[in-house]
C-alpha cells in the first residue's frame, strides 16, 4: 500500500523559530501550526534540490506552477476519524484525505492518515522533527502501523532527518533570506499475506525549506521510489503566506517598462546604486524562456535596454530580474 503522495510531497510539516544571526534554528515554541491555518501551495515539475552546506543560495525563480492545492489545518476532533488519532493536535485536510500530526515540546510527529478509504493509525508515530534543531543536527527514528485494506497490513520503517543547509531561497515572487533546509530520508515496507507473503518497499528522499514566521514549508522537493516506480513532485508556498519576502527589486531599482502594453518596441530601465551581477530575462505565459536580455556585472547608474515586442506573440509575459542574489519580476503585455 502506498502513502498518500500529497502527504509525501506536501504534508510533512515542521516549524522553526526566529533565526539567530544567519543560521536558523527550528524550535517548537513559536511556530507549531494551529487548527484554522490554511495554506495555498503551487505545484511545479520536479527539480533537483541542489547541494547542502552553509550560506547557500538556491535559485528557483524560473519554475512555473502547473496547479495549486489548499492545505487546510483543522482540529482533529472535527474530522470523521479523529477518534482514531487521540494524540494528534492538528489534522491537514486536502482532497478528501486527512493526515494527523502531534506537536509537543520535544518534536513533531506523524500519527497517520485516512486516505482512499484506508484508515492508517500509527502505533509507533514517526518523528518528523526534533526540537530544537539547527544546521548539521541529525537523528533517526523508527515507526510502524498495522491496518486493514482488505487484508491486514503491517508497516515498519525508519526516518533520518538532517538539517543539511541554510541560506537564501529565490522563488518566482522574490528572495527569502535565512531559510533552513531539512533533508528527510524514509525507508519503510508494507507486508501482508494473501496466498503467499508479499512485501512492498518504499524509499523517499524529501527536502523542505523553512522560514521564520511561516508555518508551512516555503519549498518542498520530494521523490518516492515504490519498488522501482518513481514518484516525484515539488511545491512552493504562495507569497501571501510569507511575511518576510525581504526584497522588492522592482521598487528598489526603479524598474520600469514603457510603453506597457506594447505593440512594437519597449524600453526597460532601472538604476543601480552599486555594481551588481544582473540577469534580465523574459518568459512567456507557460514559463518558457523567450529572450535573455542581460547577464553581466553592471556598474552604478541608469541602465536601459530595448526589446522588439513586434517579434512576440500577443499575450502576457514576465520580465524576471536577478540583481545579485535578489529576485523580482514585472509583467509585460504585448498587443
């Protein structure tokens, strides 16, 4: 039996506290999610998570979402099967499935799920986060469950959790500083007997980026191998839920595009107050690169570029701007 993939890709929640200097620390005190919190995530095609380490920058500014999902946090008591998860402090409702979590001073635990007609309460909860937790911390935990899905199934497994990196994350809507990345490796199997014993094996590698004052992963990239069949996915949190997107590049550099809308030629103009590496690129409505305008170190002062929009099909385009390790974007309409 498979875990619900949205749980693998999106439901793993852990929260962290105000960063100390540049290195964030995960704690329970201020960031445990509560019933009533709802999060919109954007789902995009799988990409490599990149290396681990200290003081890194991950650039996901060019990813294009293919769909969205709402992650609704509710009181477990209010759910149809809440009585089967007496220790849970919050349940995540999504697409008719309910996953159950327990938060306390020592950690954040996965208690089980109700999905696709299956009730799976964990007799040995999976410890998804230990508090406090910071860069280079790691631990392992065993978990297990017995449930019925036409036959009695026994699940046993282990999880290894490591805070393997911290730094700056660049998403399509902006730059987020002081994030911490947590790598979660799960190995488990489901065993049952029909006429002969059967064992299904699962191996998952999941990466989650967290930001202070945010009760959901800012970015998640996950991969699940089910006996040789690979499932992969990625999500990023909608900007509306992030109180600390710390850079508004279009305003900071006086970015302007004129005329806009355009039917022939437009001018891109911006100012730099110090030398910076600048990348200017234009993407169409489905996220394909249309034109790379600039990719160089630029000096102080005003910079102008002319784009010939007569060569573009009518529609809405996105001008993406990277200035140093900070990102921004501006919409361009072509008539």
